[in-house]
């Protein structure tokens, strides 16, 4: 991953804590001249191998867990990012969750409950395709949905005011702070796609029979609220990007760049952990050698049998 450090300007994607966010200030396309699709895909393949190795160390180290959050407008490439970046991971140590609209059971709990159930254990990675942030995004655009949560004192749209949202941002910051203080690395990615590119991808889904299943009329309905979503995302990113749980805005019009940038940022954050395999003591090493001797001396062991045969084998006759 080191060879492309100068090609992926991580700081340009990082949302600085305490700063207002206007998504118009962030590009949706890769604007550099160094990378191209072919080179990026080659480097992503190297990155996958590196991340696989790091994941193995994370699992063995067994002190940290990693929560990766992917948020975006429809058709921004979240599913593709999961598929192309995380394919090198061992499935035993990675869990992917895609959150839809809450069901009746989930609505009978506070809104963070279902997301807490999907948190990673130590040594594991959890990827949340959409997340607890939907509760300050889609519900901010459609505040009437908040009433379905039956929150005490919130019985009308008038009660869902600026103070309500500020309290919810505070709850999310507190939730993530608790996670990070107990060993969970929280990485949050917003895949920033343009309205023009979304239209193109919607049309591709309609025209391609193999992609028809990806399109829903509800996607088109939500597209009508584009400006409202941009404002909701900008506010959420500004209010909840912290030093310990940062947001990264990733240009998503070029899928090849988005995938490479996400992989590089994940690798960069992993490098800060100084992961290592558990150190084996001298006594444990001695036990390992005893176990090896015992295994090698078992009857029928092919390697031991071959060695014995070589010792007794006579030289061929002239």
C-alpha cells in the first residue's frame, strides 16, 4: 500500500472535527492526473492482499475490533465497495450488515439497539452498509417517520425541531465514543456521487435486465429530495466527525478511485494499531517442539517412513 501514499490524499477526504460541511466543496470525481482505472485496479489487488494479512493479525492480536460504516445516496457504489475491497478478507472474521427500514420489533427499541446487536467482537471486522446514521438522514428528510418510534414527549412534528436533532447527534457521538474507548476502531465513509452520475446508473439498472432488481421506484422518489439529503448529510458529517471516529468523503463517480481510496484509508488506520501476533514464550516453544517430535514419531507417518526407507535402501547392482 505504501507505493500509492502520494496518490491518495487522505487529508483531502477527511472531515475535520468541528468544521461546517457543504458537500459542494467536495469533488465527486477523481481530479488528479497520476492514477487511471487500470493502475488503480492493479494497486487495489495489492491492497486486498495487504488487508487480508492485516486482518489475520487483527484476529490473532484479539484486542481491537473494527466497525466500517458506508453511507451514500442510492447507486453510489456501496455494495461494489464491499465486494471489491473486502473480498480478500477471511469471511470467518468479517460480518456485513445491510440495514433497511426498521421493523415493528426494532421500532419497539431505541434506535441504536439493532445496530448494537451488529457490532464486531474483538478481532473482528463489521461492515455496516447504511447504519445508525439513517436516523439523522432519511428521518431528517422525512421527520414524520420519527413519530413511528413512539419516543416519550415527541408526539407531533413540531417537537422534531433543531433541539431534537442536536440531541440525537449528541447521542451518536456518545455511542461512538464508548465504542472507541473500549477498543473498537470506527471508520465512516460517505460515497459522494453526483446527481448526474446517479441518473446514469439508474438508467443502466433500468436498461440492463441483469440489473433490474437493483432499481426501485422508491429510489426515484427519494431522488426528488436530493437537495434535502445533501443538507442532511452535510450536517451529520459536521456534527459527528471526531478525532476518534472520523468521516471521510470519497469521490464516487469513478468507482475504481472510490474503492482504492477506501482501501488505502482502511490500511492507513490499521497501521496505527501496531498489530502483532501473540508472542510465544520459551516454555510454549518447548512444548511445540515436543508436540512436533511426538507427531513425527507416530506409526504410519509418511515423512518418517520415507526417511527410514532411505537409510536402509541398498545401492543398485552394477
